[in-house]
C-alpha cells in the first residue's frame, strides 16, 4: 500500500512540489528518535498545512504524510521506529533534491555547453597582463582601488574622499576583471565537463589554472596585500579581501575536477599549494583577521572564501572553526529576528546589500554542510536561520515596489538581480518557485556594478553532480 500510494503521489507535479517543501522536515525527522520531537514535527506539519494555499492533491499528500507519522508514534521499539521513518523519508528527500537538480540541468545544459565551446579559444589573462602605477606591489601582486573613493574636488591631488555607494569609474579594475573572467571560464568548463565527461573541458580549465596558480611567469602571488588601496590613505586594506570572492567557484571547480583521471596531477598539486598558502595568509595576516571579524557582508564573505579553500585543501581544523563561527557569531549577530540584516539595511544601497549578504551566507551554509552538519536547517534558540533570510527577501525580489526601506542610491533600476541564494535555497529547501524566479531574473541585462556583486554564477557546480563517464571526444 505504501509503495502504491507513493507512486501515485510522485506522479503528480503538484504533489512533487509539496514533497520538495516537506523534505526540509524529512531531513530533520531522520536525525531524531524520540516521540516528543516527532510530536513537535507533527504539529509543525499541521501548521504548515494551515498556512499554505493548497490544492486537493496537496492536501491529500500532507494528510498521507501525517498518517505515516501517526503510525510511527505507535511503535514502541525506538530503533525500529527510526529505521522505518528513514526508509520512508529518504526516498522522498532524494526524489525532491534530484528534481531540482534535473530541472537545473535541463534549463542550463545547452547554454553552458555553447559557452564552454566558445571559451575554448580564450587565452589566460592573469594579473601580470596589466599593472597600475599607483600600486605599491609588483607585477605578480593583485591590485585594486577603493570602490567608493574619489578625488577631493577641493584638493584633486590630495587624499581621496569616500562617497558610499558611488563607484569611481576611474579606478583600476583590470585585475578584478581578470579574476572574474577566470572564475567564469573555470566554472563553465567544469560544468561542461560534469555534463559530458569530455576531456577538452578539463584541458581548457587546466590551461587557465596553470597560468594563474602554477606558472612562475604569470602566476598571482597568494595574498591581497594591495587590494582596495586608497590614494593618499593606504596601499591596501583588509576589506579588499572581498575582491577574491570569484575564487570561491574556482576552488569548488578544482575540488570537483580533482576526481577526474584527465586532470594533470602536477597542475593540481600546484593549485592546491597556492590555495593552501592563500588560506594561511587569509587566517594569519592582520588584514585577514580584521576581515574575519567584520560585522557585515565582509565578515560573511571572508568565512565563505575560507570555507571553500579549506574544503579544497582538506583543512578540517578551519572548517570546524568556520562552522562554530556561523553558529555563534555570523547568524546570531548579523540576522534580526525577522530575517533581515540590519547592517546591510543601514547602507546606502540596502536592497543590493541584502541580496549580497544573503548570497554569501547561503553559499557559506552550502559549503559547510555535510552528512552530519545541516546548516540550512540550523536555528538559533530564538528561531533565526538562513531560511528566514530567504523568506524575508523573497517578496521584495518578486516585487521590489513592496520594498519598505530606502531605495538604493544607484543601480536601483537593475534590481533585483539573479541572486545565488535563490537557486541554492531552492535546492536546499526543495522549492521550485525560488528556482523559477532565479531563471526569470537571469535573463536580465545588468551593468558592471551588479555583475560585480554576483560572484556565484555557475549553478551546476552546486548541484552535487556525480563524476561523469569520461570521453575523449
């Protein structure tokens, strides 16, 4: 009877969408054993049923779900109860996650492969390809200038002054553009390989990885000492570390390419040595330590970067510390009870920065979650969790005219943007609506400023795709 019922339910698209939502509860139920917690979850499902607008099939589905829980409550033997619960819920959760992944593959496959094929002819462009006379570093050192700093009209030759939220178009951006290009190429080539198993995509990715991290004539030094410099004020700043967010998807790509027999072992070793050195700098230099402790999106993105590099280099110690920081510092200190981020709301571009910080936090919880650590569903004692942030921002992404705070002083017409938290949360919480909204927004045309604030651009990297069957075609 159970298998027949499950089959009937899973054949319905409406039911499938509901099961996607319910898998959030499934993951939690699988990890607990006592009846008291079962009862609490049952109450949550009843509440869920009352709040959600449902069709008849969806109501039948949740009723069926609750009946299963009721039966399980009556089983006295704890281990048997837990085993049966797992047997019932694991297939549902697996089906839900796979549905989202399959939809992403279906939607992006042609576009990703076309782009990856176009990139085959691109030559690597690293930091050594351009330089700025204002940089205090050498040819292998990354350099950028303070985003919102401008010449003082009263003293044009003197120190720059700050205009928060207003980008200076005369700033040196070549190194950041090159870093973003690297992330775009590596992320796309890796996605194409995961889809096809074609060796040529790994060969193209390897060419760019070698130039940036291994070849001594073109490689970038593993630090950001000269990032976000300000004329007349400083040669670099800790907040410049946020410039390296494009490296997150580079690290994630390398982590996945390492599984392939096609990957050049010497290049892989060199790349991992580079990221080991960079993570060491990030966690020991005063710039890195200051950024780690920053109270807004800078602190979030520092931890997100460090998590990606720690995963790649198997630095278990730092991964555990980052998990602790998320629980004790980032989530409770940055998020308000309603799911907003007050530090971002207070900025001159609150709508943009709310999305940016939510992107960083969603990326972070994805990176630090595993079979024993589910940070998508981790809640503080007063109920704050990453899902509440998504729920807070989602209505405004759907209709920004409902935004109740001040408007951004620039790029307001480009909002909302296709934020990564939408596709990351859609997979984690199995919510097709969020994925559909992301797909709609990704078609929008955006300027350089908005694109700069989208460091996570390759959804397929985050879908946990298996190692493909290798092919030399």
